[in-house]
C-alpha cells in the first residue's frame, strides 16, 4: 500500500444512529442540508424519528427510518446494512446513539455496566464494522464520526460506565483511523459538553439565556453547534482529518484545574 487510498467521492448518503431527537436529529438535518439522503435510527421514540424524517424531506433529501436496539448485539448492527440497502450505499456513518447512568460506582450492578458498554461502545464498534465493510466494497472511501463526550477525556462522578465507554470509544476511534486510512475512510470523534437536548432535560432551553458560570463561553451548547462540526468532518473539506477528537464544549475541558482550585465544598462528590 502506498498510503494514498482511493479518491473520496462527495458523500450523498449517511446513517445517523439515535436521530429521533437532540444531537442526532440536528446532525441528520444538517447532513440533509449538505445534500445527503439520511438513514435515521430510533430506539424508543418512533414518532421522533418520523419527525426527523420529515425535516430531512423538507431539505429535499430522502430519509429512511429503522429501529435500532444496541442492547441486542450483534444482530442490531445489521440495521446499518438494511439502511445502506435502502439508500443505495453508505458514505457516512455517525454513531450518535447512547445512554448513561447517574449512579455511584459502588452501587452500579453488572447489568447496568453491560448495558451502557453495549450501547456506547460495543454498538458503535459493530455498526462501524458493517459500515466500513460496505465503504471498502464501494471502493471510494467514506467517513465515520463517533459522538463521544467531554467524558471521553475527563471523568465525572456517578458516571463510571459512561466514562469508561466514551473513553474506550475515543481510543477505538484512533485505532479505526489507523486501520481504515488505506481505504480512504476517515474516522473522527466529536466530544460534546453540556448540550441543550432531551437527554440533559433542556429540550426547550434558549441557550443564549441559560447562565453557566463554569463554562468559559457562559452557556450550554445548542445541538446544531455540534451538528455543524459533525457535518464538517463528514464532508469533503475534512478529507485530511482523521483520528482526532473535536471537543464542542464552550471551553469546558479547559476548566479542570481552574474549577478544582476554586471549589469550596464537597458537593462535587455527589452526582
């Protein structure tokens, strides 16, 4: 191999997991605006997925919708193949579906640990395998974007399985980037901070009015701000970007030592 890889094509199809709301919906719509037909997966909110599909259609692109339960592995990952068949090919995979827990380390059971690791780590692993094999067969490269979290890089009390999974997904991203580069497939992570979504209980929040003194930019993020970075990594302008993790956090990660030196109590020990 000379390392040049196949010439990448302008992406026309994408699959976004967990696209029934929040970041996933914003990503699906942004990729449709960029000219892609979009496969949309949902777990419990079918109507939310249909609403996302309507937004994709409103951009003049074709949606395809399927249920994806990442606790049912390895069978669930075959949904990626089904959506690729429906759309005709797959140029971009965005592993966005995720779950978490707010439970002290000593109280977490094995079932909870396994569920979070399956959804947040093993699921993206297997979905990426299915997508990458198709991209290789197509012969003109592709893009994989893993939505991790700032907790890919920094821990959080009460989120041991989540942090373990997201940290693992961050390193998996780097290994995938190395191994898939010869096929013209780039692999990157996007690590959101506090984003106003249903998952954080802020679906209707006006981020311009929500004060967050501990975040340098002073507010939570909007899902569309994450989607913009995903769209960049999924598009032709990021053709020489791979193996990187892009924090979209308003500067939150830079506050670690600053926050630590200014804490006056032990409230941080509780989730």
